[in-house]
């Protein structure tokens, strides 16, 4: 696991320079709450962890 420290207005680039490039923007930090912005191609899904878990569980029910 890579752990980075960033400040509001800074960003993180994943797969830079490729068609699958994802940029994560640090928009705001308020106490323990962090607001992020994501710029990614339409074919890349981005979900909160709990939503991803629900989608995965529903998919397993349909396929199992």
C-alpha cells in the first residue's frame, strides 16, 4: 500500500500518460473529512467502498 500526504489543491495521478489515466484531486480538508475529486475515463468505475461492496454482493447473488 502506498500512503501519500497531500494538501488541498494538490493531486495524485494514476497511470499517467495512458488512456486509463486517473487524477485524484484533493478539494478540501475539514477536520477528519476529506473531499476528493476524480477525473477518469468513462469506462473506469469509481465507487465508495461500501457501494462497491454492495455491488459485489448483489453480483454474487445473481451469479450464485
